[in-house]
């Protein structure tokens, strides 16, 4: 069994590629993907995302404000209400992105800190996005005592030193289809060094489709390609990668 630990089911193409979310899930199940974590990025979109998955207990949800969406509507009381939902097993996607929006860095840090505080209070793991903000990301996690709730560095593209620092805080490292790209040499080296019991697999669909689907819209079914490629890098069978990464998902998100 596989778990797509990070997808955006409410952002897939339901006009041309899929008839509905059930169609997406069935395509994934045919390839051994049995559980899913659909990730919130704004408060505005959260109710619609939850409505979409209400009849699909195999789909878990998160609630967060993406660092590239920090200008969207944010009300802390509403965020806390959404985050307390029993279907919500994680807080995020949150974090810092100084690559695309360095001008909003102060606002990003403010909302990131608030989301860390709620995650620790509710004991729900964090889903972290970080780009060109390594030091500030780690500092906010440490100062906010994020080691108490744990979490995952999603769609990991950082170096080994960052991976070590994150794991020291009790975080897992999530690998996306980027690892299959020819130019992702540093990431491949990091994956070879990562202990398998600290790795999660994800699609980040509809973004970042792995080879051989690169350039097309991504979907949860393609998390299998990610797991298979990790197996090649680490000299492990697909079955072992699938089993251990699924156990990692359960240990982080479900066995709180």
C-alpha cells in the first residue's frame, strides 16, 4: 500500500482529465495508493475542499496558509476552528518562500509562527514549505517548539545539512516527483543518505509530475513512480519502500 502524503485534490482538472474526486482516487487505487492527504493552502478554499472529500474516509485533510498565499484572508479564530476538525490531521501547508515573494517575508513569518503555535497546541504535525529561507524556517520551528508536534518538510529540495537539522527536530522528509528529474543530482544524493524510516512520498499534484509524466498534470496515482525511484536510489524493492513510507505516514499523522 502507498500513501500520497501531499496532494491538492481541489486543484485537479475536473473538466478534461477526471470526472470527479472519486475518479481520481480510483485511478490511484488501481496503482496501490490507498490513502491520501489533501492539503489546504487558504482559509477561503478550505470548506470546499472538505465538502469534496466528505464521502471519502480514505482521504485525510490539512489546514494551513501557504507562504505564497499570505495576502489571502486570515482570521485566527476561523483558522483555529478549521484546524480543530477531526478530519484535519495536520497543520499546513505553511512555511516560508523567499524565492517567489521576498517582499512578503515579514507577513510570511508572522503567519508561520501563528500556525506553529496552533500545531503545538493541538498536537497536529506541521507540513512545511521552505524555499531560500533555510535559516528562518529552522529558527521559527525551533523557537516555536515544533519538535513537540513534529511534521514534515514537504517536497524536499534542500541540502543534507537542512535534512539533518529537520530530522533532529523530529521531522520527516517528503520526496516528490522532482527526485526523478535529470538535474536533481543533489536531491538524489540526499535521498541515498536519508534513512528510509524518515521518508514520506508525495505527488504535490497537480504540480511536479514525475518522469515519465513530466510536463503533464500530476495526480495521486503517480506517487508510485516516486516510490519506485526511491527504491532504485537506495537499492530497495518497491514493496519495502511502500511499506516503510506508509508506516512512516501512520506514525507521524495517525498515531498521535
